C-alpha cells in the first residue's frame, strides 16, 4: 500500500479496516521496512491507526516479555 503513495499510517489504517490484527500489522511493518520486531511494534503502537488498541494491549506485551525472559536460559 505504501508503494501506491499511502503513508505508513494510512496503510496501517487500511489494513485494520480490512480486518488485519495488530500482530499482522506489526509483521507487515517489519517485512516492509526491514526493521527489527521491537521497532515494528513501536511503529504500529504509535500509529494513529492502532493507538487506541496499543494502550489496551500494553500490559499483555509486558507480561509476554516477562514470561519469555523468564524462560530464557541464564547465561551465567
């Protein structure tokens, strides 16, 4: 969509309007820009298209990161 002249935020709004999930939008941003997952998440969460949902899901993300970090082996 960005290739057709839409801004990233407009493209995200279109994806959301067509039923894409926030996760699908994060993956799309990552693939489109080549950025890291964390940067793609921040981009989507700070977009006008997903700002409302991002605030509601921030606690879930924090918990998910906590669980993943707890499951990682301790390098020491």
